[in-house]
C-alpha cells in the first residue's frame, strides 16, 4: 500500500534533481544537469496499476502487476523493467527515503532507484521476533512478498526484514481457515499514523501497532471476514484527521485508547468501535463495502477504493459514489499535493478523480 489475492498501499516540478554518489553511501549531490534515466519512453501505462506514489520532487511513480514500474516526470513517462535493473515485474509497494531515494518492491526483491537505474538490495533477515525493531522517523518501511513474511525496514544503509510476533488471535484463525497457503501474520499493509507509530495489517491475524516500545494487536472478525465467509485480511489502515482509524470496511471506525490506560505487557490494544459510514451497518446496506485503500483530501473528505463499486467519498455527512472507467476494479488511491485523487485499477490503468469531473483515465504524455 486490494481484493483479488493480494493488492496493497500531481505531476509537477519539484526540487532540483539529485544524484546519489556512485559508491552507494546514499549521500546526495546537488546537480543542475537534466535528469538521466536508463528506462525507455512510454506512451501509456500498463492496465494493471497496483501502486501509486508521489515523490518529494513531484515525480509520479506507478507500479504494475506484471509490467514493472513507470515514472511520470516533466511531462514524460518512462518505463522500467529488468533491462533497467528492476528485479521482478509484479510491483507490490513503492516507498521513499527522506533524501529522495525511491524503493520499489516487486515479487522478487526490494529495489533502490539511484536516479538512473535500479538495483536489488540485500535483505538482512532478523534472527528472532525481537530483533531489529527500531522506531526511527527517517527509516523506510515497505511491504515485500505480501502474505508470506514480516515488514522490511531500511535504516539508511541496510534493509532488514523483521518477524512479527505471533498474534494472540492466530489460533482462532487457523481453526476457522484450515490449510491456507499463507501465514496468518504474513504482511499485507503498512500505515504510519500521526504520532509516527507504525501499523501492520496481516493476512489473517488482525493488525498490530509498533510504538517503539511494544507491539499490540487488534483482532475483529468483522474487519477481516467478508459476508460470504472468506478472509479479506487487513489490506488498508488509515487514521483520519480526527484520530479515528478506518480499517478494511465502511461499517465501523476505531478510536484507540491513550497509552496510559493500557496495562503494561498487554497483547491487545484498548479501543472503542464507532459507527463508520452512514447506512453501512448491515451487509446489504447501500454504503457497506470493503475497501482496498483510503486517502484524505484537502477538505478532510475521505476517499475509499471499493473494487468494482468504484470510489466512495465521505465528507463527514454524506457519501457519494464515483464509478471508474468501464466498471474498473479500483484498488490503489493517492492524493497528490494539488488535492487531486489518483486511482489505480486492476485492468484499466490509472485515473484521476475530481468532484466535478469524476474519473478520467490518465493517458500519459500529450501527443
């Protein structure tokens, strides 16, 4: 960061381009020369856009489920594949270091873009469940191999893959879902909240929060089990400007208790369940749905991607539905710095979405 197995989590001119030193130390070197790239020019995006990321310099990055990565910058669209160092073609997450380095996680590796090419990073596996857990605001957290392992944390030098501790709810999940092909604590999604704490959504064990001191869990069957009985997993976590957390579906939101009321050593978080969207309390209610991603617009409205139902917008009072393309399956969302909403779909590429114009397909560079 999502509902067909695994999904996750404004173009414009930004700061002067930078180049990383060739030794890989990560030092930034200011440069006034034009951006170089080893990618190839593209006239449009692949249809399967699972990830969208806006870089600090204004570049827009798109991750495809099968065709690699794209960058839209200065009016030009560039396509990156294995020919340009990108290991794997199925992109699962895109993240960025504070110094502008972009990370693309594929089905094969986590790759670092140095301004010209990608290179796969060595993954340092944590030996135990307690090893490697550090909360540093400068670290990059990224999903790799979703559903099969824990989160990856880049500390500026090394990429660490951590092990999530066993959820207290794992036994219940294994009892209900015998013979699944994934680990209950396998990672699906990551969210950094307004306090800088990191949240992790799993395939079947609920979600947990790392606050720098401990990891505590939430497990509610209503947020992980669909009305048909399947396990949706925790594919989306979002904290709104009021401090409420929206998790997986529109029926409810969660208010997390302050730290001082939680018992020392407790494995579960204390929280209160609140009403979610209006008219979403029942399975067949008009506004009940599971969502793959949530973003907040400049006015505070929440936008939720709900698969073949398109995108929902909630302004705090009313819900409005926006169809996307030809009944496209909306999975990824991003709100850029101009307030424009971007939508990634499973089969019809990327769209931009505004209140007045609805969804319009992103066609790439003007011809």
